[in-house]
C-alpha cells in the first residue's frame, strides 16, 4: 500500500488564477489550479491512498477574501468556503493570517469546513486547545496515521492576535513534547502539519529579526 500526502499552503483566498488587476489574467496560482492538479493526480494514481492537507493561510490575502470577510452576504460566504470544501481536504492547519478578521469569523469558517483542523499550540489560559483538536488520527487500510497541527509562534506579531481574550500560543517544541508520546502509542506513523518556517538561515542568523533575536 502506498500512502501519498498532497498539500497546499498559503492560498490566501485566491480562488481563480487572477490578481484582480488584469481582467483576463491567467496567473500560475489559485485554488482552482491547485484543485485541478490534485484531481488529475488522483485520477492518474487510483491505487494510491491519498490524503489531502491544507497547510494554512487560506483565509486572507486576496481582494476576494477581504470582500467576503467584510462585505459579502451569506451566499458569497457560503460559496467561498464551498470552493475549499470542493477540493476534498481531510486535514487543515491554522495559519497566522487566519486571525486577521477575528475569532468569530475564523470559528464560523472552521465550523463550515469539511476538513478536520488540528492545532496543538494555540491554547487558552488553562493550556487547553482553543480552536481545534491538537491532533487527529486517520485509519488508512488498517494503518493508523496521526496528524499533529502546529502554528508558527510568529503569529504573536499580529496585533489583533495579542488583543484576543483567552489566547495563548505556546512553543511548537513544547506542544510536540506534550502530544507526541501519546500519538506514538496510538499510531503507526505521525505527520506534523506545521504552518511556519525556519527561524534561522543556513548561517545561523535569525530570519525574522523584527520578532525574535538570540536571548529573547
């Protein structure tokens, strides 16, 4: 049995392949193109067990996403999330830009999404998961795969995040140390679904000097 993971990341609310500047644009991005690529692969590999993952930052970034969040009626909101549901994602992580329109909007989107969101390091003041389960387990033909979700701690840079009540963001390493032992007991393999990047480059210098420096 072959298990294949297919993932998208940072779609930023771009559904069609356009930047909304060129009326007839056909840019090399957008959820429609990603979905077509995914479905073509699935059709070409019918014997593989395929798991679809969205790795966060899907909610904000395009003019359409901004319109849907701030001005659109219910029908347009439903259509926006339906486009993501149509891809067939099973697992989803939470990106730093998911908070740009507030927790009420994020919670509504998550509630109406078909995928299982996972995040272990966004917690409340009691150190309990705030928005979703820390992990989920998929049984793929008798093979149990655990998916642990993590969000970059650089999310703390966003002012609206720091203003949210009952919101804490613990380190990714602490979250892993908390949940990995029980995941290893319950599963045959563990996949960490992490929305984040590298804190340091290959020389050891900090990539994000405005947020974190040695000694902080």
